[in-house]
């Protein structure tokens, strides 16, 4: 019937509360019984104490004198309403009672002997009378100054009304205990319901989200301002993020397909055209142009495929760096040199002052770092319009001897402040008008992280972009071959 959190609560909390309540109820029952019985006992004892005052200095040994003195006492006894008084003679027989009713002559109160033998001359008794009635009695012997027992007075109270009062009190205590337990169970179940119900609904929603139904997150109600509320928010946010990623991934696939199709179309077109030249219908200049396009587009294709492969490697943590001591400036020089011609072709100014000084080496993977330079310079050229400027600079100062910085600034379209924090994320493209898969910066950033360096971007919309690559310089003993895997 009960399972999950409810069952756990039943076993862990409710069982403890139940035990505590039972213990309290049992203790209270004991206390009540004790208090009631003690009150009766006290009243018997105090009545008996008065007796010693009345009979103090009693000197006669005569049984009949004792009987008449005791009669006086019984007649004047002022608590007849509360208890009965019996006069017992020296042989232990009841000779008079306050009710006037004398018990069977053979009946001797059991506690008379006990009182006689006890040092203080008294005995408390509780039990059942021959009539079956519960009673309690206190017996006090009367002695002469020389120690002879002349008789005894016995005070007796019926316990029947007291016992029924104890019973009523016990019933009330048990009822209160049960009411408390019921309240605990009801409030506990309500509280648990307030936790279990939203959690159950959340887990159903999470299952729907897992199956790709992101709109299910709209049904999440933020009812409580507590941990459950936080969980609702976290799942809603997660669904939104998943939806965005899913959307970006789909865009990515269609973009990449498009990126691959464009060079393939060019290659196919020119290959078909050149096929004709074999039959002597194509002049040399057109043939060369076609060949150039085919080579350029194949290189572009290789670049795209390489980028995708790297992305796949990084995703699965298989990217391995082959580190060595390298002259980072030389690598950068070569990359800039490679792009010079393209910049001229595109009518853009690629400015770079080659560094004459010798800078300290960097410990890293030559090919991967070239890839980063290529990506940054390619972006700078790609997002800068014709006539724009791309300026590259290497910075190393004695004030900051532990790092070498490469700064690439362009006068291109720039990145809006909303897009800037996201451009390093995988699949993120701020500028949809220009081609590209949207993973170049993500890969470059991770390669820089693997080198314990950083890739920082500053940009203003319409102003241009500055990318700063920071490398830690080589430190003695850094060679211990390091292969590092990362996940984007
Ligand atoms: P893409 O393949 O789209 O260039 P990247 O990961 O290299 O992907 O870059 C992510 C996004 O960052 C780009 O879509 C572009 O919007 C923006 N971006 C990167 N570099 C520049 C730059 N130099 N100028 C303007 N925007 C840039």
C-alpha cells in the first residue's frame, strides 16, 4: 500500500513517534494510578495519625474499657463519609464498625497481625474483600504504655470508585495518545504528499523531456518556494538548454551539409567542364582556373572535415597532444604567410610586423597551435569586409616574462554583447550570413586550455574584434610527456 518516501517515513519517523507516544501513554497511566492510590493511602495514614493523638496516654488493659473508648472515637470520627472505621479487640476480632455492620465473627482482618508485629504498630493493606470488593486499609494497634496491645483501629476505603476514576483517566490518556498519533499520521501524510506528488509529476515531465518532448517543461508548476521549487526551476532550465542545444545541433547539421555541398558542387562543375577540355574544347587559361578552384575547394573540404574530426575527437576525449618545445612565433609567422595571398585576393589588409627578437619557447603541439592560429586569422578575414584591416601582433615584455601573447585585431562586423559570451560554445554562430560550422572557436578554445593558455575575445558591434591568445612560456622540466584528453 505504502511505498517510496511514504514507506521510508513510516519506518523511520512514524515508528519512532509511535513508540514515544506509547511510552508516554503507559507512563501517564502508571503516574495516574500511583497518584490516585497514593491520595487514598495518604488520607488513611493521616486519619490513623490523628488516632495516636486521641489514644495517647491510654493506659487501661481492660478490653471492655478499650471497646467503650473506641466506640466514643468511632462515634465522633468526622471522616465517616470518606472511609469506614473498624474497632478490633486484642484477639483480632472486629467488635465494631462505623457502618454498624459487623463482619462474620470468624473473619479476622489479615493486617492486624502484621500491624502488631511491625515496629511502628501499623500495616497498610490493599486487596479484595471477601465480598469481592477492592479496598485499601490502614490498621493501627493501640498499646498501653507498657507495650501491651489492647486492640486496633482499622480504617478502610473502598477502591471501587477510585478504580473507576483511574479507568476513566486511563481511557482519556489513551484517547489523547491516539488523537496525537492520528494527527501526526495525517499531517505527515499531507506533508509527504506535498513532496511526493510534485516529485512524481516532475519525474514524469523529465521522462517526457528525455523522449524529446521539450514542451513538457511548460507544465512544470513552481508552487513552492523551496527545494522542490528549485528543482522545478532546474528542470525547466535544463529543458530549455536541451532544446537550444538540440536546435543548434540541427542547425549545425544542415549548415555543415551546406558547407560540404558548396565546394563539392564547385569541384563537380569544374571537373565536368575540364572533362570537355580533353576533347580539346577548353582553352589553357580556363583549364588552369578550373584546376585552381578544384584544389582550393578540396583544401576547403579537407579543412571542414578536419575540423569535424577534431570536434569528434574532443567530444569523445580522444584528442591527444604531441607536445614539444616549439618556437611559437615561427609557427604564427608561417600561418600569417599562408593567408597573405588570400587577404590580397579578398581585398583585405593583413598587417603583421615580423618579430626580430628571439622569444622563449612554448611547450605545445605544433599542429594544434597552427590550427588555432588559422582559425583565428580565418575568422578575422571572414568577418571583415573588403577593404578592412586585420592586424596581428606578438607581445612579450620583460614585465610579464611568463607569457607570450598573440593579438589579432580586425575591423570587421564585430560581435554583439549578447552573442559575445556564447561564441566559444560549440555550434554557436552569431553571424548566420557568413558560412562556417560554428565549432571552430570551441575547438580553438579547448586546444588553448589544453596548453594551459587562454583565448580571450573583445568585440564591439560594427567596431571590430580583438582575439588575444595567451601562452605560458616553457618551464624547465616541463617535457614529461603529457597527453591530455578533454571533453567539450
Ligand atoms: P564559424 O565557423 O561560424 O566561424 P566559430 O566557432 O569560428 O564558427 O565562431 C563562432 C561565431 O563567432 C561566428 O559564427 C561569428 O559569429 C563569431 N566570430 C568569431 N570570430 C569573429 C570575428 N573575428 N569577427 C566577428 N565575429 C566573429
